[in-house]
C-alpha cells in the first residue's frame, strides 16, 4: 500500500518484488518472515505502466468477453519460463535480443536486481541486407536463416529482378557487426 501511494495516479504497478529488508537497523535481510521488529524498511523493485494503457488493455479484453487476471512484464514472464529458482539464486542474466529492442533482466540471490531495455537496431541491419540484394521479406527470411545455418558460401534466391547469388559471408558480417554493438551495450549496462 505504501508503494502504491508513492506511485503517481497516471501509473499502474504491474510487478513488485522486495529486494531486501532492513530490520531494526540490521541491513541485508532477504526474508524477515517470523521476525519481530520495531522498525522495518524494504528496498523494492517495481515496474509500472501508464494507467491509461493498463485500463485500455483490460477494456479491450472485456469487450470480447475475456477476463484478464493480471499483466506480467514480458521479460519477467520469459525469465519464469526459461530460468529456474536455482539459476536465479546463483545469479543469472536473461537477454532477449529482438528485432527492435534488447531486453535484459539480472537476477541475484533469487531477486530481480535490474532490468534494462534499449534499441537493438537489428531491424536496420536486416533492412540493409534487404536493400543491398533487393529482396522481399520472404527472401530475406531465407537468406537470414541460411546465413545462420548453412555452410555454403552463397545462397541462390529469386529476387525481384532475377535469380541472384547472395553472399552468406557478407550477410553474416553485417549481422555480426550489429550483434557486437548490442553485446557492447549490454556489457556497458552491466
């Protein structure tokens, strides 16, 4: 309730997790359950979204007679899907590299410590490959899959203009340069 009072009215809390507690001045307590105290403080992680967006989501689902119980941030849902409690306890980082965004969640001692999101620019790398070889999106998909899984030097695709050889090495280099930039930014954020 105290946390909710600190959040502005135009924001809605969708994730809350206590990171650690301070009980009667003793710092770093992970779980104060069954402890008695005169004074307790908590360091809390909270993720919020604009209240209007939150309300719109619930309204849209309500209009089609579907009921939403709760909203879960995507990176938290993925962490729950791919990471077990032992991994979170030991300390782990989940990185989701998408077309437009990179999302990462850092866990330590079973607690979410940090989330960061930034633009991946992979879409611009794919668009560059597409424009160099004049490919449509289906052809681009074939080339990208081929550049990750084939041992061939080039792929033959039917482009808008003609049958064309696409250099797997060139495509891989373009993508690799962008992935290196992403990994550098992840390292910088850590």
